[in-house]
């Protein structure tokens, strides 16, 4: 019986130890579970914020992209309008009546004489003005010229391009910002 008592006592001690170990294990599992749940909640919150920030950034980028595309379309239309105005103005200059062209050509010659004393004039094959009409030394026809004049020194070393297309391009380039501001505000 004494052996039974010792065995029972050992069993009781073992069972108590087992309960203590199980209780400690349960506490440890609960603590680990709580820490894990807290870490998961923290990660979810952090990822939720990051996701919201990413979505906001993407929305802003999309809006910016749409706004840029809209501006590109408007700018293309403005360029188209300005190009049309340029071409129509050039067409009006090139198809002006002979008396208007003659007056303009004489003004060109007057200006050119401040640089070239006695210039010769190159003009379109469509224009029929004489050297006397223009007040120049001589007149030559040039198929490359549509309208306007190219005035040259006698030896050809000095040349002033006063073709309507060149003059309009110069005026246009200087005043395009002002024209754009007037037309489009």
C-alpha cells in the first residue's frame, strides 16, 4: 500500500504539473494570439491607409492626365485656328489687286534702298511691273516667288527677302503671343 500511496502522490504531483504546464501553455497561446491579432489589426490599418493613399494618388493622376489631354486638344484647335488665319492672310496678300500690290512693292523698294542703293527686283511670274513702276534698276521674273519681292544688290551679295510669306512669317513670329491672347484671352 505504501507503494500505492507513493504512486498516487506521484500521479497527483504529475497531474498538477500537467495542469500548470497546460495553463501556462494556454496563457502563452492566448498572449501570442492577442499579439498576433494586434499585429494583424495594425497591418490592416497600415495597408488600408496605404491603399487609400494609392487610390487617391491614382485618382489625382487620372484627373491630371485627363486635364492635360483636354489642354492638348484645346491647344491643337487653337493652333489650327491660328494656322488658318495665317494662311487666309497670306492668300489675301498674294491675290491682292495689282494697284494694291504696286503700292506695297514701292514701299518695299523704298525700305530696301536704305540698305541697297540701286537694287534689282526679283518677282513672281504673275506680276507685271516694270523697273520704272517699282523704281529699281531692273526686274527679273523668278518662278520660286509667289508674291512679293526679293531685292538684290547689283553683284547679288546683298539680298532682302520681302516675299509676302517671309514678311508675314516674321510679323507672325513676333506677334503670335499677342494674337493668341487677343483671340483666346
